[in-house]
C-alpha cells in the first residue's frame, strides 16, 4: 500500500474534461487546405532512409498534399530537392515514385527542357531561338530544403529552412543514441492507403485505450498495453508498483520475448551497439509531426511515414531497417518482424477508418479526451496553435 499522504495526482493524466478538435476538421476540404499550408508546408517532412537513395542519381518523388517534390542524390553524392515541376509550362519532371536518372540532366518529358540535377539550373530549351527578354538564368527549378538527420532524409518546402536537430522531434530522441541509424539497411518497405484524416492517425498512435480490443497480439507482447496505458506513470497508483519487475507494471516486453516479431524472438540477431538497458526497454519511439515516427527494437528499426492524400485519405509507408549483418545472415527470417509490424498497423488502420466514418455524424461537434489521452491533447494543441 502506498503512503496515504502521498500526492496521488502526479500521474500522467488530463485532470479535467477536454474537448477534442472540431469534428469537421477531419473532413472539411477548406480546413484540410489550411492544415497543408500551416503544418505540412511549415515543418520538416520525412522522405526515406538515406540507404534508399544510396547511389548517385537515385531519386524519389513524394506528394505532400498537392505539392509534388523530387528528392535526389546528385552525381557528386549531395542530396538535392526541387518542386517536381518544369519551369516551361509546369509538367511533372519525374513520373515514377522512385528510380535512377539516366544522366546528370533532368529532362522534362513534355517538351524536353533540361535542368542540372545538381542545382536545378536550366541548361537548355528545345526552341530554335530564345525570345527577346528570355534568360535561362531566370528559370531554374524551384528549390526545396533537404537535409539528413542520422541517415533520415527530410525536406522542407521553405527553401531557406535549416534543420535543427534539437526541435525536429516532439521530444529529444535520446533513446535512439545507441541505435546505428545511419548504418542500417532497408530490409523491407510497405505502403498502404488508409481512409482517414492524417490527424486521426496520430491520435490513434498516441493512446492505448484501444489496445486490448484492437491489438490482442500486441497486448500479449507488451503487457503494459493490456492496461490501456502507454507509460507506467499513467495511473494514479503507480507508486504501488515502483520496483515491481512485472512488465505489466514496469513496461517493456513480456518475459521471454525479445523483440516485436510474430514469435517474439530476435533470432539471435540483436543490434550490437545496444546496451542492456536498451534491450530491457524492449521498444522506444520518436515522433516528428506531422509525417513520421521511428520505432526502435532490439533487432531492428521501423520508420513509419504518413503523407496526406486528401481530407480523408493518407498514404502510410513503413521501412524496416536492419544491420547489414542481419540481412546477410542466411538463417534470419525478417518476415517475422515485418508480419508483426504489419499486423499492428493494419489493426490500427481499421480503427482509424472506423473513427473517420463516424466523425461525419451531424450532431457531433467534437469528441472528448479522457485522462489517459494527455498525449492527444499535446498533439491537438500543436494543431490548434498552427491553424487558428
Ligand atoms: S512543360 Fe517542360 S518542357 Fe514544356
Ligand atoms: Fe494501436
């Protein structure tokens, strides 16, 4: 029993009722446009791990709302990013989601203006003569800021933005210090569409009230989640269990489980640089709103990116990253890790889609946040501050 004089209110919880965001913010087209401008065009947006842009002239295109962005590694190995739009009459330059340029020049597929991949300057038009007053120097590609943090490539639609690692994530990603993020290789990539507003994804990610019913397999792996909380300090009587080694109270993975995989086994392939404390933690997360979270596990890292495709649609892309030695080991079955991650994400996707459909109820002005949803309040405050 705890000391009766202990202040039992100092747990993580919302002390009073908090209304959620207006329900129409999850489907109104005009509001969606406001959020694109206020949030998606004013924050660093994750593209992919550097290992997916490893070779000179490798490129990726992404659509951040209605903005199509081209990210590439130039012939000298530098990352570059531009709006994927020709300065002649606006055609897309690269149609594919990814590929490798055939030369150092980007050639528009429409009338074949060409640009230097290194800095976007216009090299050549296809007209017989240059009209009076036309100067090629006036028509470079529109630049986008691009930077890598520990092997993770981000872009910012403000070309003058500078990446500040101290403010990239919502909380400092200290638990990732021992993960060799820069050196990992992409073992598997999976993309799916989810019929929900992008905020519904983040709200679902930030609470575990849904865990026992939505994620029966996950709550067996992470017993704390069976209590519908994400942190041992989320309940008023947390002091009663200080020092309790039961993962149901201290967090971490269930006894005998080593990682997020379908049988809980890491197959003997732990990330070597992790400490005993890292392994004991079992899993850790870092979010860079609005586009990405990193999940760190004893044998792999999962990076999940979302992009808005409309007021009620997102595209989710997960990259599973491993040490090269793990991927090269003939006995390592990465399917166990991928299958488990997919299962959890598909369960969440279904919950988000149900949530989305119900948000259209005409009498519903807004939902309500319960005490355990304190992280949702942080997220919703961040949205409100930007758009109101
Ligand atoms: S639109 Fe690109 S060359 Fe005409
Ligand atoms: Fe979930």
